[in-house]
C-alpha cells in the first residue's frame, strides 16, 4: 500500500508541475506594461511587464499589449498579428526611444498560420533621438495601422515599406505626425503589385520627400499637411507598377516641389492648397496631375498648372 500511495503522490506532483508549467507558458490575449513593471512578471494588469519586447512573448497572436502608465518601453520586433496600445485615452503614453537602433518597430510576419498578418500601433511616441535609423520598418505582412502616433528624429525613414515583396500591402494612418527624418513615408514595394494606403490627418514636416509613393502606391490622402520638405511634398513614381493617388482637403507648403509625378503615375487633387514651394508641380513625361478645378495653386516660385484631366462632381 505504501508503494501505491507513493506512486499516487508522485503522479499528483507530476500533474501539478505540468499544470503550473502549462499555465506559465500560456499566452494571454491581453498583456500589460508599466513604467514600474518587470519583464519577469506574467504581464497581467496587477503584475505588468517593463517593456513591449518582454510582453510580446506572453501575448497571443491577434492579442493586445496595453500600457498602464507613461514610460519608456523599448523597441520591438513583431512577427505576429498584434496591437500595441500606448494608452493615450486616459492611461499612459507609450514612449519608444530608438537612439542608435535600426528601427523603433520592425514588422516581419511570415507565418502562414497567421491569417490576418496585421499590426496596429496606437498612441505611441517613437523617438530616434537623431541617431535611430527608421521609426517603423515593414518587411512582411498584410496590413499596418498607425494611429495617434508621433515619429521624430530618424536618419532615414519615419515609416519604411521598401523591402516588402508581398503582392499587396496595406498602410493606414490616422492622426499621425512625422518630422525630422530623411523621408517621411517611403513606400516602394519590391513586388509588381500595389501598396494600398489611406492617410487621414497626417502631418509630415522637415524631411526630404514627405511622401515617397513608389511602385504601385494607390490610395487616398485626406485632411493632411506636408511642409518643409526639401524635395517634394508628394513624390509619386512608377517602378514596375503604376502609382495612382487621390489627395483632397490638404495642403503642401514650404517645399522644393509640391507634387512630383513620374512617368506612368497619376495624382488626382481636389481642394488642395499648394503654396510657398519652389515649384507647384513637377511632371515627368507620361505623368499626370488631375484636378477637380478647385485647388489653390499660388505663391510658389513657379505656379505650374495641372496637366491631367479636369474632373467634376457628378
């Protein structure tokens, strides 16, 4: 009987250990970080982690890392669908200091089992301190959503989508400010298809090209501001696929050229103010700037007229 009792006790211990181990390794749908947290914690609300990198391994695919209070939470490599919420709506404000780092956020989702391949970054302050390389670098995935976020002080791109070979990428920005970088947004999919984009209330300043929309960039820009770009406010080029962009209710000021279009590309402008630039428009052979006939083009060094189609409301 003693041997049976001993065996049962050992089995009970083994089951307990396996249960605890399973619970410890389980990933939560929501994890938490805090400026006073610790990455050895389970990243629960009452025992938060210290960094986004510490929390992501404990967060399930399609889950969310939430921020309890203001703090610096470190750079992050993302290889699965996830939301990183800096908690601006009454909570904290997630700061990512990427001084001397290759990027603040690197997104590289290649897992075939990850159906969404989607990342959402919200209420973040991403600071390169004038030595970081890129604010956000997108290599692989389906869609990137950036909302209520500041990106500042990088020696290359604020947001870089130039290494992706996906057939179609999506970039969606809302309430985003990018400044003091070499290029505000660099879209140049290496595939022969499109990068679909929407930019709403995006403010880009103090760059070379505010928006470099290359190789199949297609989408809509609304209620946005491009200023102090030594190159172009919007630079649209074809590559192996044509680019086609609509811009409305926006302004481009204080830059080398307001809108530049390369061969095979179109920019369709309505209710856009283009003023205080060296040139209003720069058009290469085969490129077109279409107009709604309701833009303001004045006060530039040279006020070129749109060369494309005049379209009207129907």
